[in-house]
């Protein structure tokens, strides 16, 4: 397997390719940084001045280091899970290490990712990478008939206006978006006639997300999602929207709340499909998601980028990143307060009664936040649950690869009747 070539000629080619890259050109501006990529004792330096790559000897603010055998896996055309991007490697591969200034890395991790993508294409002999929009393989589906509206609900004594959309006919399927995102994650599924022929997909934006406005009187950055609030929003929306015994689909934080719904309201649902869900996720809060010296619209998409599978259509992955770049101040952090801290069902998931509420758990192979092993361990505590690992999918199944996810989703919808 190839690793980084340890010669100056390759580094020169790599620098030249970076200088020609359209994505890096779009990042040009009044910023400078020096960092290094290290393979064992071989160090590849990069310096950007006024947003453009240049030469010269400048101490690296941070270094991403891994042994050759780890980089060799990263450089495969389709890397194994946890080796496909740097943030996944740093989270799940002990031999991959970050040294130096962590804040500077957070400020520039999007830059590191692009530099590594360019270098990988050079090693593999591929044409240099171009923006996803320049090479669409999965064009936007036609927009079919779709309902849209806003409903008013009162949750824990606080009024909220909730934006929603729906498409299809038949049994209601309530679709819950992931942390920091919004209902646009379901637009491609809403255009899939295989699903909408017999099911009505309904999605809504949580308060502070998408087209749902902030809580009345709430200060920017004050949003905190907690279990009671989350459950109450969902149940009040179901009532306001007139949904009758819907199937619920969620992933990540909305996969977690799916398990909570099965515990608290088992008679209210025809069935629940909890994706990327486990009883507890720790260590996913990060101080850089809402830090005055880190650009939230650059860092948050990068923090979640590595959770997607490398096989996912590039334009779908770019849509996910674009949605995350548009989040309001501190909204992602407020959601992760629930996802990675406040919610803990370790001692409770075993009480889920799948006779009263049929439950399916699906988790993507490439998810490194909630790994398939974590989901499977939770599923083992719940009698009667159906668990399945989704090959070639990551943390955002319905958004990052809708056609592939539909192959897993459709049989489960049909099984619920």
C-alpha cells in the first residue's frame, strides 16, 4: 500500500497542486498559518501567507502525525472506517496524533482536510479534486408535490412556531433531523417515489433551526436541548400536525430521542427506526463549536464531515456541510448538550417493550461518533429489537446517501405495515 513519498520532488508537486486548487483559492484572505503532516520521522511542511501557499521556513503551529501504515490506509481509494479523514483518525486511531496548538488546528482543520485530499489524489495518480458542483453524479431530484406550513405549539409553558414540510401519501413517517441541521436533510427522500408512493414523509425544524424561529426572548447562543424539552416538542408537533400513529425515523441525536420515545410513548407509534443511536455518547462536545476565535461556519461542518462515509455522493455530502454552515450561533453546541451529555439511557433502554412499540436500529459502518459496535451493544439490551449495520454509510444516512439508505429503510417501513 502506498504511503506519503519521502522526497522533496513530491512535496514540490503537492505545493504546486495546492496553489492551483479552486477550493483553496476560495479561502484566500488575511490569514496565515504553518502546519505539518508527519509520517513517522518524515515531515511535510505547509505554510500559507495571506491565504496562499508559499515556501520558507516557519515553525509549524501544529503537526498531524501518524505512522506509515496508518497513512497507507488513509491513501487507499476507499479507506477502511476511521481512516478516511483526519478527524476520524484522531478520534479512533490511537497511532494518529495531533501536537501543537489545538486552537489553531480548530481554526484551520478545513484547510488541512483539503490539503490532504489534494495530496491523496497525487499519490493515487488521480486528476486533482474539483468542487462537487463541478462533477455531479447524483443531480438534484425533481421536486414533487410537497406540503409546507407553520404550526404553533406550547412546550413547557413556552410558545413556539414550528416550520414543517411533507410529501407522499399513505402512512405518516415522522422524520427528525440531526443536531445543528434542519428538515432539508429529507428533501431527497421526499423525492423518492419508491417511498412516497405508500408513505407520507413529514419533517419539521426544531426551534432555532432552519425556518423555525428562536424561542421568544431567547438570546443568541442560549439554546440548550434537553430530553424533556425534546420529547415534548415532538409529541406536541404530532398532535398539532394530526399525525396518526406515525412511524418515526431519526439519526444521531434524533436517533437517541427515538429510543426515549419508545420508552415514554410506546403506544403512540406504529414503529420506530433509530439510526446511529446508542444508550449514551460521550466526548462529542467541543469548545471550538462556539468559540469567538474559531469560525463556527467553517469548524462545525468540518467537525461533522468525517462522520460521513467516503462512498457517499460528493454533492450529498456537500449539502450536509452547507446546511451545517448555516446554523445559528451556538445552536449546534446546544444540540450536542443533549446528544453528548444530558441524555443517558444506560440504565433504562432495557425497559423498552418492543411488543408495544416495534423498534429497529440501523447504524452506518463509517460512523465514528456512534459506532456500529456501540449501537449493537445497546440493541443487545432490548429484547425484540432488530439491529442492522449499514455498509458504506456514515452518521447521516438519510442525507449523505439517500438512495443507499432507502434500500435499508424501505424493507423496515414495509414490515411495519
